[in-house]
C-alpha cells in the first residue's frame, strides 16, 4: 500500500508580525513551520503506514520553508519526500493543481491525506482539488480510520452539530484529517539528524499555469476591531469583586432574566424549565429526520 | 443559459431551513437589489412551504434536489450544486461556513476549477466582475479584504454576516428540480447522533454543566439531560477538583472557553473564573439552590431549586415532550 501526505509550510500563528502602512503584513519576525493541521494528517498517515506496512511519501508545493517542512516530516516518520518546484502557487487551487500533477507522476497512492484547511487563512481547497484532478472520491473532516480491507476503507467523519457519519469509500481516495484526529509526535534528536541527511526528490510542475480562472486577490490586511459596545470602564459604585468581574468580562454583561428566578417545588420548576427549552427550540425531535 | 443569478446552497437544521441559510438569502437579495440580479436557493427536498419561506426572505428561485437516504449528505449536495452550475450559470454561489457548506463549496470549486473564498465575515458586493469580501485569517488575528473574480466563484459566509429579514407578499419563486448522479464510490453507512461520549466541548451546541452543587453521583443525571438535548456535559473547576468529572470537561479560566447555543449551569455558583469561559454562550439557564449565587443574576432563565431534585424531573418532562 502507498500513502501520500500533502503538507504545507505556514507562518507560525504565534509569531510576531507587523502591519505596514500600505495594509500589507510584514512577517519577517515570524518563523515558518509545518501547518498544524497537516502535522495531524501526517501523524494519521504514519500510524496507518505502521499498521498496514505501507510506504509513506510526503509532498509539498513550492514555497518558503518547503525543504525544512519536508525534513520535519521525514523525522516524524515519512519514508520519502518530494518537493514540487516551479512557480509559487498563489492559493490552494494552484497548489492543489501542481500537487495533483506530481502525485500522479510518482504513481497513484491508495490513500492521499492532507489537513482540513491551512491555519494562515486557506480556504481548504487543496484536498478537494487533489481529489478532482486525480479523479478520486474525497472524505473531508475524517476523524478515524476504522478499517481498511479489500480496496475499501471505513472511516468516521465529523458533521455539523456534533453528528458523526460512518462512511465506506472505495480506495484510492483522498481524506482531509480533522485536527483532533491525532496528536503529532515530537521527533527525537536522532530522528531529526537522520532526516537532515535524507535526500529529497524535486519535481517540476506547471499544471497551475493552465488554470483559466483566477484566485482570490488580497487587497489588504487589518487587525479586526475588538467586539465591544463602546469603551467600558468599571464605575466607582462597584465593589472590588464586581470591578474584577467587569474587567475580566471585557465590560460585557449578560441580560439577567426578567422577574427574578423561578421558584416553587422541584416538579413545577422542572416543568417550567422544560417549557422554556421547548419554546426556545432546544428540544430536538425524538427521531432524527431523514435517517 | 439564463441571465446572471446568485445562488445559495441551503441547509436544514432538523426539518426546518437553517437560520443561517435565511440570513444568506436576505443578505444576497439586498446586495442583488440594485442590479436586479435574481437570487436562487438550492435545498434538499424543498417543498412548497420551504419555497414560500425562502421567497419571504428574498429568494426568486428555489431548486430542489433529492436528498433521500441521509439528510444533509455532502455527496448529494455536491452533485446537485454541480448540476445547477451547468444549468444556471450563476455569478456566485454562496454557502454557510458550516462543515457541510465548506465541504460542498470546496468540492464544487475544485471540480469546476472556480475561485474559492471561505469564512467571509462581510460581503459588500456581489457583481459580475467580482465579489468583494472581508475574511478572517491567521486564526482570527487578522482579517483580509479580498476580491474574488466572479462569474462564477464559490464563497462561504460566517453566521450573522447578514441579518435575515422577512417580507410578506413577495411573488412565488420559480421552482426547479435538480437531478444528479451521486458519487457511487462513497456510501454513508450510519449517521450517529451527538452523544456525550463523542462530542467535544467546542463543537457541542448544548452543554449541561455541573458544579459543586451537583454532588458526587449527580453527573449521570446531567448526562441524561445532555443526551436528551443533543449535547454533552461540562464541569466547573470545583467539580473537577472533587474528582466528579474529567479535567477535559472543565470550563472557565483554567479550562476551556465554549460558545454553545445553550448552556445549562447546574449547581454552579458562577464565579468570575467560570463565567469567563461561557461569556459567548447563547442562552444561559441556571439551576441553583442559592438564590444569591452570582450566576442567578446572569442567567436568561434562573431556577431556584435543588439540582438533585429538579434534574430527574426535568429528564422525565423532556422525555414526555418527545426529546
């Protein structure tokens, strides 16, 4: 079995950055790292490879820090690494096109993994583009692989509102991995040193150049305004405890219930709460519709 | 081929059209009003009632597709959206930035080679040249102003980016039916309801939290209530310190920050350190034996009573009412 994991280098979200006057961002103070979501996908891939005795190749599209990210991936357990070289992709669409070209060239794997969306503001399109160009089915938001046998995989995927779906899919297939699906390992110094000496294959790709449609264009950045209603300050009439509460909550206070608390015996209080929940639409119907 | 139009990928919450969908319909209709661009909604198993509701929010067209089997399945939505893209030639397709919306949007954009922008917090223009939007990036630390080349493009929009507005007496929308073959390579075997065992605090829409007032044996009743409301349990630091709940369930300054639609606080006094973690909760219900507890002043519904007496009765009331 062959597994491919597509990873990306992103700017450390905790790093320092500076907003320039022309509304662009200066990221020179921020180090790059493997995207946290991709790191989880890689960990899931390493676990699958160990379980099924598979070969795991890690891919990354052209960009700053591509080589370093591949070395980290090799230290984390990838058996080989491929770096796509060529024109810098402008977004997930172009990155996906180039990756698909190279992954197909290297021999189609049984399982292609990547993160759900990159942490620097990606739209989560890479996995979908890979699936579309390689003509493979895609399962997004994968939480766990329950079993792989006879060219089929059974996986759990996450849906809205806390629902889970158990899905059977024909392999080869693309999976985007949820960030809670695994915890990336921390490679040992020995593994890191070994990865530094490993060779990385570089492959030219130009599929993105044939794209007729454009990517979105970023016109400028700004720091989002704080979500406060006016500028709050605690008044002198408040006690020390109330002032602390005011500051910690950023001046936001909740509207207390009108007319004071519900009182009465437990039966009537429970009834009133049930009515309230029912009226406000919090009581789901007894059977899940459409199931 | 028809004139330029804007389409919304509609979703349901339970049997109803989701409020998020209605917000998008109203928002798109308002932006499209000057250019008189028609707005359409693609919705699984849409009936006459759904069409009327969507029309009241600004829709001019409603396209229904067969979502038989499992409701809200992404494969059915993707197949329908692709078929619609071919027949209607929209300038933009908008989806809620939910899991279903993001998945459908990315697959639609990828298969048709269209530009994609997710997590848009504001949209100021939907034109034939571009969609102008502000989207969140770098984990919400920055926002970016973007221009997405339209004709068509795919955009997902955050909740509350627009306000839903209802107007009676609007004309009946044009009804379409979309049929499209689904990807046979994928089969959904089972859909599991949210359960306290699998739900993460951050994704739960309903949290039933317990504090010191719940007592050592009270957490099992909390789980029953959570199960009936389709949510999971959480705990205050006091309950975690007592060993009644796992530390991963702790909400507050030293625990998790949560934003459920409903937070039921049982036997929790509402210390500042706890309330910091729940300040983004939608509706707060508090059950406490102490009428002077700070949480009683913060709650949308405060109930005075012993948790160990009220909760078992609440369980039977909820069961009676069909949950």
